[in-house]
């Protein structure tokens, strides 16, 4: 562990050597292995780490919500001068909500769907016997106003599903703030949100900080953290690898893992560079790269798609989208949820029929022809989804999935077996993964299998629909690197869909920005994302929290063979 | 989490070398359930091997005797050995249970897949038909059948089969719809597979998956239904020792000789429970030990 930052003033929270384990004492799994930190009022501590690092458990310890089978030990666990180590359930309840507010990731899950939003906030007040009914009602409106919810009187009477994602998350923040807690714990508060909404929520959290509450922010997103945190702890495998003031950590990261984590973030600067410290090692085998050709591999003109909603009203989800994708090129489509990106992908794949416009694949008509005529040519265009698990038949092993993708090719049965091995090698998996079921693989490995399946029929185009959105940043880096390698080796084209501007900028040669079904801006990715002209793109780019990168202009040298890195991102 | 637990105290672990993995993975409950099923299957095939008495021989000097070593389930009002009657009744009851479930599932697969895959008008028509069937209580349907065809095992099988078919149909239709919308079906379409291949390789097996457990449950349920019919005197005519008929016969003596109700009842419950346990185990094994 590195030096501890010295805080001035009285600490609100003091944690020393915190250890949390799960399971029965004999076969305990230790999830948090002795972390120490402190926090002063009005300051924000961010705990950064990937899934399974123990960051959420650490935060939950502070509200006594680690669960029944957990064992919490600490040399010191003090909040506002009070020892938290041996509290009863009842004592914890008096702290939760009143002294410590807790904001969870997904407001749609953590808010009661059948309860009006106002009632939800009122509940927090009522539980702690705050004021009378009339005063509480006023306070609810006041709180909603405080977190920037427009028309608070109306919203208070609505139920969570009637609100947009951003409003819901703000309602959740309002209920966490109801009793003016001294400490607010925010566990991935913006993870499920669009970038513009994320910006609003971050503004709210900043406001909380300004009013003197301390914040513990749990996040995997370094950019979000760099905007809000005063101190950052990088957590890995239950330990703080690095614990330093924010500015220091981002400008001079000490630990290799921190450096790899920062280097793994895709952005404008990372274009053309590798994001992960892994090296490419494989043979192409019997696969031959596509030859260059001048005809666009995929071309769309004036695509329109309408859906009939449950209320009987027709909505235009995709409205006049045109694009053209050349051999070996990556075209990025970026936009917020509901902008029509995925529908555009389905139209490009001819999995949905357009209500207007057309698509051509390798110069030949692709829409407006019967499925029978398309079937043989489907091998030229493949798809990789966000959630690979649902795209595999749950009964099938990896081998079955890959063999299935080879059906219809000219390979003989024995050649197909060889080819499965080649495909696994191509995406960096081993032969031992053949007989596993996707359920038994990690998220990154699953996405590799999905990519291998897409490569099976040797397509010219792969449509990638949010292929890395569900992955941790270091795994995301590996998958993005893999896609880049495959493109340079095989000359495959990508139609790459993402909500993440950094990812889009990293991978794309050209970018389409979509909003409400329309393409609002298109051009080279630098033009669109560095010099946006359309107000929507400008708003999108401005909402993105910028990460202060290490001051050295070139990327930090990453020791290739360092074992700690291997463990960290492997 | 690792499945291997540590050995408490100083007990030396028994050598596992001789025991194959699949045996070690069996759970005691599953073993017990399998034994129970094997016992009843034996009772179906060669009841004379397990029975202690002739199920039909009347002994008026030993009527309504409580369970004892000579009559482990006791005797009925005619002095017949109840245990032997339960053993001999297994054939009828199992036949009814399997037959009725078979008919129900058969109908359900045809209707469920037709309605789920075709959609539109076909779906609408089948749905209305199923709803009409649903509106008829199984008992009423059975009454109708018995009234028309007379009480017999065959009538009972058809009546219970028809009565329980709508439930299975609904379930299969729902499964088909869910699987049809799944990511892997879309992936298969994107790979260019034909509709027939997708139905055969993805939709059919995945939609049928939950059926394994439901069917084992259903066999037990059908036996219970048939017993219910027999209890009302609408089942297999006496003196055949069908389980439901045994329950029916014991009804008049429930206060003096409760074992006449309890023993056949326990047989039905234990058998149905064992089927379910084994069914669930099979399903878990089919899915690679992972329940989803």
C-alpha cells in the first residue's frame, strides 16, 4: 500500500484493517482483506475496481448490509465517533437512512414499482419519526426540487415506471438525502444511465458534496471517479493496491494495476494503440483474409422502421438512416438508449424488414428479397451481441456452438473439428474450452466464443451490438484489441454499435450519431467527436466526464511479462 | 464455490477411488426415490413376488385388523390383506397415471407447438379451445365420460388425460413463445439456418426442457386424479385393487380403521414424490448440473 493521504480536520469515518469474509468459519472466503481509509466531511472517496474486487462489500459494511453469512472484523470502524463494530440490527437501522444514505445502481430495481415516488421518500422520513405528515409532504417536494426533478408535485404522485431513468435515479438520490445524512454511499450510481443523464446525476452528487456531506463512490468507471473524487482507492482482490489523492493517482499512478486500468480505457487518444498488455499469438490456419474490393460491403439507404406500441400508436424508431461500409472499415453508431441503434443493426442483418429504404450486402440486394434467397448469403454477415449468454443455446457446449456456425460451409466433418480449434485459437481461447458450456465461462470468455462463432462462416461484415458494454474495463480492453487484430488480419468490416463515446472513438473510422431514430451527424470519428457541429453531438460530448490522464504524452510503458499485470487483467 | 467440503473432526476420508463419479454425485434422496420407484415397478411386473397374500382372498375371520406383523398394512372389511392389495393395485394406478399423462402431453405438444409456432389465427383458435377445456373442471369432464362410456380404466385414462391437457398446452405454448424470442434463435437466424432446423435444434428441445419435471409431477397428479374418480365410485369397478378404489373402500371405516385410508394414501404420496425427485434430478443432470 502506498502512503495514506493526510486529511485535515476531523474525520467522519475511520476504518482500519477491515476484513470481511463469507461462509462458515472453517471454509471462509475472504472478500475484503484488511483495508484502511478515512473520510472527512464534504470529501469524496472513490473505490475503484472490477467485478469481484470487493468494493461493494466494503461499502455495505458501513451500513451493516453485508448479509447473514458474513464476518466483519476491523481494528477500527468508527463513524462520527461511534464504534460500528458490534451494532445490533436495531442500531444499524437507526443509522441507515438517517446518518448514512445509500444510493444503489439501478433505481428501477431498488424502488418499489407500485409505490408512488413521493411515498418512497416519505417512508425514509417517517421511519425516523421526522416531523408530522404535513411537514413531511413539504419536505418530499423540497427534496425532489433539490435533486433537480422538474414539477416535483406531479412527480411525487407518479410511480417509478412512469419516470425516465434519470428522474428515477434522482428520486432515489432524493430518498437517500431525505434526512440530510452525513455520509452518502453511492454504489455505481450512474452505471445504467445514458451519458447525458449521467452528467446530471454527477452534478447532483457534486452538490451533495458541496453541502458538506461526505461521499463514498463505488465505481468501475475511472472517468466518473476522476470528476468527483478527492481520494481514490484502487481495489483488487480485496485489497487497496493504491490509495492516493485523486489528482496524484491519475497523473502519477504508482501501481502497475492502476496504470493498466487507466491504459485500458478506450478514448480518442487510444486509437490505433493496444488497450491491454496482452500480446497476439496465434496462426491464421486455413482462414484466408478477404481481398480488398471497392464495392461497399454493406450499404443502407433511407432506412425506416415503425413499430406499433401497446397504445396502438405507430412510432418511427428508425427514420431515414443511410450509411455505407467499406471492406476492412469500422463504422461506429453511437447514441443514447432508444435512439434506434439496435433496430438499425437488425435491419442491417435483415432480421427485421424495413418499412422504407433498402440495404445492399456486397453490392447485391439484401432487403426486399425472400428469406430463402438470403439464407445462403447470411454467411457474409455475422453478429455479436451485448449479452453473449442469451445468444447461446443453454444446452450446448462451446464446441457445439462453433460447429453449428460452420454448417453450410464446404468443410468436411473432420475439417470442421480442426476449424473449431482454429477459431478458438483465433479469439485467444484454448482447446480445453471446447467442452465447456458458456455458463461455465467468464464474461470475457463468453464474448470471445460469440466472436469465434461470428467468424465461423468467414463473414465480410460483423455487426457488433454493444459487444463490450457488459464487460469490466480490462476485459473490454482485451476484447477491443482482439477485434482490432481480427480486422487487420482478416480484413473484416465492423458495424459497431455502442453508447460509449470512448469505445466508439477508439474503434471507429467513421461515426454516425443517432438520436430519436435519425442520423444527426456523421463523418470521420475525429471530426464528429472532437469537433461536433450538431447541438446533440455537442451535448453528448460535453456530458462525457473527461479523465485526466497521466501527464506523460505517450502511454506508460507496460511490462509485458509482469506477473502482477497478468493476474490483474487475466 | 467448491463442492468439496472439508472433513470435520479427525475422520479419515473414505477412499473414493473405487466409487465412480456418477455414484458419488447421487444424493441420498435421489437414491431412496429410485429405490421406491424400482419397488413399484417390480410390483407392476411381478406383484406376486412382493405381495404376502392373495389380494382378492376374503377372510371373514380377520376383518378390519390394524397393521401388524402378519398384515403390515392391516386388513379391510372383507379381511383382505391391504398391503397385497396396494401392491396389486400398482399396475392399474401406474397405468392410469402414465396413460393419462401420456395422452395429456401428447395433445399438449401438438396444440402447444402449433399455437406457439404458427401464431395468428391458429393460435387464436387453439387458445379458445384450450380455454373451453379449462372451463370444464376435470371432474365434470370425467363424469361426462363415465356417463357415456361406463366406468373402466380406459375411460379414466382418457378423461384424466383430456382434463389435464390444457395446462400442459398452455405451458408448452408459453415456452415456445419464450424460446422463439430468445437470443440464440435470433443468432441461428443470423447464421442463415432454415426455419425447420431452428425448430428442430433449438425451439423443440428447449421448449420441452421444463417438461421433464412437470411430467413426473403430472404422473403423480394423474394417479391422484384417478384416485379421486375412484373415490367417487367412477373409476375401476371393484374388486380390482386400484389405489383410488382402495381409498374409496376405506371411506366408510375411516373412524374405526383409519389405516384403510392412510396406507393407500401414503403409497400414492410416496410414489408421486419419488417420481418428482427423480425427475428433477434428471433435469439437473441434463443441464449439466446447473439449474437456470
